C-alpha cells in the first residue's frame, strides 16, 4: 500500500490486481491527524506519460479516518512501468489551543515508481531489485503472459546488451566469479554499470545470468543458467592442462554488434533454459536475410544445430584430430548442470584478480 507522505518509494503489484488502496502514514504529533481526503489519485506510465486512470474523490463522501484505506481502481492486466501520485487534504489539530486546520498535500513531484509484474518475484530476484525491474518492466511492457514477456526481454537484452568475446582462462571472468559446474557468482551491480564497468557489457555468462534476473523479477519463467558442457571439458588458450574442447558457432549476430558473416571459436557457451527450452540473448542466428533469436527453442535439437557448426578437441595445447560435427557420437554436448543453476547474485564489487 502506498502512503502519501512517503510516496516516492517503489511499489510492486501483480497485474490485474483489483483490491488495493491508498493509506495515510502520519509521522507528526501522535493523535494530531483527524482525517484525510485524497482528492485525486493518478496512475500513469513512466515510459510515455500516458494516464492509465485518474481517480477523483466523490463529491458527497465524508473524510476518511487516519486508519482507513482509500480503495483504488485496479491495475492494468499487463506488465507496466508506471508511477502513482496523489493530492488531497489533511485535517490536522495543531497549536496550543488545539485548533483544527486543513492542510494540502501533493506527491505529484515525488511519485512512487509502480512495477506491475506478472506474478511474485522468484529467486534470485526475491525480493526483486528495483534496478532490475526498471529494465524488465520497460522491456516486457504490455506483455500479459510469461511467454510474451520472455520473448520481449530476450529481444531487448540482445538489442541493448553487448556480448564480449574472450577465449582465455582469465577472460572467463567478466562480471561472474567462483565458477563451478553447479553455479557462479554474478556481480549484478557491476554489470549494471557500477565500479566503472560498461553498462550491460559482458560475456555469455553475464547475459545469461541477467536474463535469469529479468525473468524472475517479473514472475516470468523460472529460468536457469546452463552451459554447453562442463567447464572441465572446455579448452582455453592459457589452460594449464592444454586439453579440452572448443567449438565454432554458425553465422551469428552477437548482442551489441553488427551482423557477422562468420562464426566464432569459443571455449563454451552459457545460455538460459526452462523445461529444456532455450532463451539466449548473446547470439542471434542469421538465416538467409533473416535474423532469429532462440526464444524457447528445443535445446537438444533446434538450438544445438543452430549454435554449433563443429567442435575441435585440443591436447597439449594443439588441435587434436579432425573437427567433429555437432551430431557426431563423440561430440561433447552435455548441458551442465543437468537442471541448470540459479546464479548467486552479489552487490559486491569485483574482487581483484
């Protein structure tokens, strides 16, 4: 429930909610507030300024006692980034003789951010970060299903994010640390531009983990991050044991880059998965004159074929044997971990290497 004196605080509410209200939180002299009237309450979008509704005080209604909430109109039945403000009257007893005065209040200049979401936030965004909701509720705006919100979020992260290519062991880092086959730590505050990091720039780990946060913050699909195979199977140029696998992508259009007419050679790839379907904001795939993102593609069939052109095994720091096609029995494709993982989200700065 928003309260007039502290409007300006963010509010999260489920789409289509019809039972909610405005209340007064009085922090002045105890007992001095005798009543209040919210003469106007406005809900409007933050993106376009469009007024979603304006609720006026009934002309024949009595003032409300301080403990009574004022029922509000319902919220839209879709994802929205909005703001709520009100103005009205406060009936206040003041002065040594207890005179009753009428005071005006308005929160138009300090509205509350209102995040209208699909459902309750899920881990790792429970409670949800306001800084993440400002992206997810704009990018998935007007979506009223998890499927549509997932599609819009993936598209917008691919458009607004930037995929960084590194193929060395140290390059694995990006905004993630503590990598194991069962998870990693995602320094989300850094990825969002703190500590001199370039906003929304990262490797596949970062884009995948941020997509998990976008989905979970608005109550969309419970995504998990997943890798093409175990990190122990991946080969990096400065890998101490000099052994492992790399693969060459098909022709891709990386997030934040111009379309390429060639594939990338990478040690592994991280994407997001739900029910063995993949959402990937790192790469779009070029098919003739069309660019397609993996939005709910079947992981082990369509997505694998579109992502991987061929594998190459390395031993003692040298290519070993011939390239292996993606459907070959010896191909290392083994999504890891089997059920994906939820990244551990951190507010801390990146540790010094």
